[in-house]
C-alpha cells in the first residue's frame, strides 16, 4: 500500500501525468458513480413484471422505486458531512459494501416488502457512493485535470441513468427480474476491490472533531427532503390533497432547517455558503438542467411509441442514443473545461441544451425518428458539457473539509431534478396529450404533449442561463472588489 500512496502524492503535488494507480482510483470512482445512477432507473422497467410476480398492485410495487429514491435523496447531504468528519474513503468502502449486499438481497427477496426494505438499504449505499465520489476526486487527480475527471463522472452518471430502462428490459426478458438487481453484485465487488486497493488512505484530519455532527439539522433535512420527494411522486402525477400537504410540510421544513442551521454550533450546512453566488447558482442550475434531462427519459418512450408506433425494443434502441452521446462527449467535455475554463463552458453547455430543447418541438413528424434523435443528441452533449463545467466550478472553489457536504449538495440537486422532472414533466406531457386527444388521433396527441413539455423545458434552460450569467457577473464583481481592497491595503 505504501508505494501507491507515494505515487498518488506525487501526482497531486503537481505531476502533469496520472500514474497507473491514479487511473485505477479514478476507475473505482467512475464505477461508484455508475452503479447508483443505474440503480435509480433500472427498476422502473421491471415494475409490471414485479407486480405480476408478487401479485401486487401498481401502487404497492411503486414503493420499490420510492424506497430507493427516498433513502438516496434524504440522506445524501448527511452522509457527505459524515464522510468529512470520519474519513471519506472509509465511509465510501462501507457504502459500496452496503450497496452490493443490498443488491444481492433484492435479487433473492421472497416477498415484496423484503424487496422494498432491501431497496431502501441499497438507496442508502447509493447515497454514500454518490456523495463521496466527487469529493474524492480532488484527492485522486491534480487540480489541472479536475475538469477531465468531472467529465468522466458526469458521463458515468448520465449513462447509468439513461441506460437503465433498456438494459433492464433485456435482462428481464432473458434472465428474469432478479437479474436487474444481481447485476450489481459482481460490479459492486469489483468497485470495492479497486477502491480498497487504489484510493488514498484517509489522513488524520478526517478523524478530528467527530462530536461536531448536527443531529437536529440532519433529522430536519431528511424529513424535509422526504416530504418533497413524496409530494412529487405519490399519486403517479395527479396532484391531490395529500401532495399539497406534503409540499407544504417540505416548505415548512426548509424554514425550520434554515433557522436551526443559523443557530447551530456545528451546522450540517452553513447557511453562509449560499451567499456565494457560484455555489448557489451551481445547485440551482443543476436542479433545472436535470429536470430537463429527466423529461427526455420520461416523455421520450411515450412520444416514440405514440407518434411513430415503435415497439419497446425500438424505443429502447432510440433512447440509447443519449447514453452513446454522453459516453463519447463526456471526457472531451471535461478536458475542454480544463482548457477553456468552467464558467465559460457552463454557458456553452446550456446554450447547446437550449438549442436542442427548442428545436425538438418544431421538428415535423415527417422527419421521422431522426427528427427526435438529432435534437436529443444535442441536448445530451450540452448536458455532458454543463455537468463537467458546473461540477468543476463548484468543487474547486471550496475548502477541503467541505468537499463531502458540497458534493452531497450537488448530487442532491441532481436528485431533486430527477424527482421533479419525473413528476412535473410527466404530468405536463399527460395534460398536453389529454387536451389534444379530444380532437386528435393518438399520434397527434403524443406530438402535442411532447411540444408542450419541451417548450417548458426550453424555458427552464433559459432560466438556468440567466442564473449562470448573473452568478458569473457577481463573481467577477467580488473578485474586482477583493483586488481593490488588497491594493488599498498595500498602499
């Protein structure tokens, strides 16, 4: 183990090239990002099969997805903070082990409720993996190559999320529903072995001040996020009284959480962090952008099957164009960030997403499936560039002792976007299709729903572009003021 630490130290100290150990460490982090993202989306395609296998209702099997999503979302920030206090590598290894064991339990679960419990444990393991992966990048690669590493992690995240439905369908058709969970076992073991062998050992700093954990803030944040996640997912897109009550509870929880953190001796999240325009803008943009990406995953299958009468296999093939673009552009996007700067390429990525989202509703159906694939590829490429740039901008401007919690917040903003996109954008498509269906044929109804959904998606991207422009202007202004103050002190 000693030579590996020496190699890694040499790289972080300023070496221009990554050593083999650093590359394997980055490979373990890439898998740590891929598996939780795959777990988020792969189970959805199996819900009808699981309902039949366990003789359960749709509402009951929906908890297979909700249990994972709730555990993942509510605990994301908390486990990031725990990693800052107790050691990120140590906690990441525990998270990978928990995710792997829980995946095995999912595959052999004899009853639905045991499967749901195992999915909740899998979601907790996923939260640990996602929260700490980006935090460990700074300890694995030189700062000059952070953009490339973030691009790779963004690629793995996008591929895992988008590949889940098509891969899950193939596994269920050929091997049965347990395969969508058991797939994670060998991959999890490989990830654990790589992380154990190549990730840098936690330093003494991580062991200091373990008593400073904010238990009240952690509980409040978990309850708040749980209420929001349930508000956006319960009811399958119909927003009833229960959803309104849960959303009100989430809003009240935010108010109480902010007040608690402002008075806490060792807060889970320092409220002052959000006064930094770069950080707060990064979180907001991540939520908006991921909402749009989720729209392509939720609306795409319904549009393709409704407008072009594609079967499930062909829909999966068309939807795979997104992951392919992400895989081809992610690393290049990260290197572009290293070359041209994160703030500039954040705008470029958003412009690409806005172009794709605005073109998609205007393409006539006479163009066929290619009229959908081409704008989708533009959206996905823009997203890959945005992810690399935004994550790099956020993670390279914070103190080392805050990397875990900030990484958790970044992943939390992504999860909130996924939840909001699945609920709100799916509802928009349903409303648009239903309104058109009164006077139109089903293909035209699907087209109408898609156009309404992506018109709103374009507006969301434009809002993200406005946030980026304002935050960059504020950041430049702050830098200018700091220079003037430094000059005045020098005089």
